[in-house]
C-alpha cells in the first residue's frame, strides 16, 4: 500500500536529523518533477517542429536518456521517508509494539544492504564513464548529438546515497522504538488508518482551497 503513512517529530536529535534530510529530499523530488515537466516541453517542441518545420528537435531521445535518472531516482528517498513505496500492509498492519518495529527493522535493514550494494555498483559504473583526460570528461556519449553520459550516471549513486542516509535514520528510529517500546516513534513512517488518512487528505484539499481563495 502507498500513500497511507505519516511521520511524527519531536525535539530529539533523530527528529532534527530527519527534518534536515527531508529538506534535501524535497529538493531532489522537486528536481525530479521539473525533469518530467521539461520532457513535456521538449515533446511539444519536437512535435511542433516536425509538424510545422518538418524537423523534430535534434537529440530529443538523447535528452530523454539524460532526464531518466532524474525522474527515476531523485525522488526515491523522499518517497521512502513518507512511506509512499508500494508494500503489503495486510500483515504488517496487524502487528503492534516491538513485533511491528522488529518486522520493520528487518525489512529496512534488507533494503539498506541492497542500496549500499547499489551505491557501490552505480559509482563503479559512473567511474567507467568519467575521465578527466577525455573530451567533456566523458568516455562515452549519446548516439545522436553526443551528449556526455557521465552526468546522468552520476545521479544514480548520489540519489542512492541519500536513500542510504534515510534508511540509516529509519534503522535508528526502529531500534529506538524497540528499546523503548514506543507506540508512535518519530522519524519513521507510521501506517495511518482510514480515518486518519481521510483527515490528512481533507486538510490538504482545504489548504489548496484557502490558497485559491487568497
């Protein structure tokens, strides 16, 4: 299930680190959204050029390749923080207390291990593409207009590194919850029931209405 979580905060060090990292994650998510919007603009320009000038936008596919890591990876840590990734809540939602936090800790540790390996692998992939001695510092380029590919390859380890930091904070949060047997720990996504989720959606809609009225 996605979109049914909330994250609490307090004055603890963990919560302050959570808020600081969340600001960075929001910037990355904004970059991802802007990349989607930019591709829409490029599509309009390319189609318009083909229809009215007989010439589509040169390198349109190359720019799509460059934007894909922005779209695919830059919002992944933001989504993890808010508990928005797809998962099965049928079983986990029935657990309570230390049993619940232990189950969450195990799955978070598994993801953390995977992402550490992904950072290592994507960084090695970037290093194979980057070379200070090469033109535009690139050993490879796109096929049409020869854009250097290393900037796109660099985005993967950067985004995954932010996700690793987020997972480390969540591991801390779950360990703290297990130690204190907290019912509502901070800095980790909590599964919201239907009533709470409806209230959150109502608050979001009412906030949009107030902005329009202003």
